[in-house]
C-alpha cells in the first residue's frame, strides 16, 4: 500500500515536470511564431472526428486570406499528411511512434522545416485523442476542438477538459444528423454549459455548410491580432 502510494506520487511529480517543460517550450514557440506574424491553431479531436477532412475543405479557402502551413500529427502512417500536401501547401508530418499526443518539443523540432516568414497561418492537426493532447500547449494562439455528430451529443460532458481549454468548437458531419441518435443543438448546449465563451461552428464537409463562416472567423481573429 505504502509503496504504491510512493510510486503514484513520483509519477505525478514526473508528469508535472514534463508539463512545465512543455509549457515553457510552448511559450517560446508562440513568441517565435507571433514575431514572424504567424497565427497558430491546434486541432484536437477523437480519431475519425473529421479533422483532416475539415482541413481539406478549410485550407483552400483560408489560403485566399493568407499563406498556410500544416503540421500533421499521427501515431503511425503519413496518409493524412499526403492528403494535406496534395493541396500544395507546406506540410510536415510528425509520426509519434506510439505517443498519443503531440508535445511542444516535437513542434519545435519541425519548425525549421518551414520558412516561417513566408507563412501567415500554421495549423497543427493533433493526434486523434480527446484526453492528453488537452494538457499539452503547443504554442498555439487558438485551440479548436472537433466533434462529429456521429460521436454522440454527450461528448462535451464526457471529456470536459477538452472543451474548457478550447476557443472554438467545430461540429462536423452535420449532414448526418437525420441518421443518428444525436443532435447538433445538444452538442452545442453541452459544450456551452462547460465553456460559455466557446465559439461554435456547425459544419459539413459534404455540403460545405459552415466552412465559409469558420474560415472568415479564423481570418478575422488573425487580422485583429496582427493589427
Ligand atoms: Mg487526421
Ligand atoms: Zn498522450
């Protein structure tokens, strides 16, 4: 009993040490990006929530407002990276080989692969996971949490930390609402009950719903920041 408690303590201490280091690297990244006039977004969501598809639809519109670069995080494979690179924008893959989140150190290591002075937006697609990516600041200016209607409307209540820390909620696959036992309104209400300031965009990559508004929002927040 005593031994188990000791072990648990040191694990907590180790975790807080790791997070402290992560935070300090993240702050450096944020100031480096901001001093290059760059705006950074961190996309968090479960596997299959539609993060990559959302980017495939949003990036071509966002590219009309500014130059985009993307960091694709995945545990294994570069499938998603190839889909984004097909949009002809600078794309860098981080294959975490088992780690279920990106850390600021991983981001720092790939930043030299971009010409930062040539970019306006840096988009990070985190590893599909709604739990530990939440604890890791990557130096982003805004955090987007992505939830598809097919995941059910109780998602915000089950994973509140993800919604507390996010600036924006993007509901995806809204066109599937008639076929599933979940409602967009409930997802939004549940998210707002946790974080009443969260900005909300209801989207469908199939019909294009909400993609314009999301893009306009991102570019408006960006302009406000750089002015
Ligand atoms: Mg993906
Ligand atoms: Zn993790």
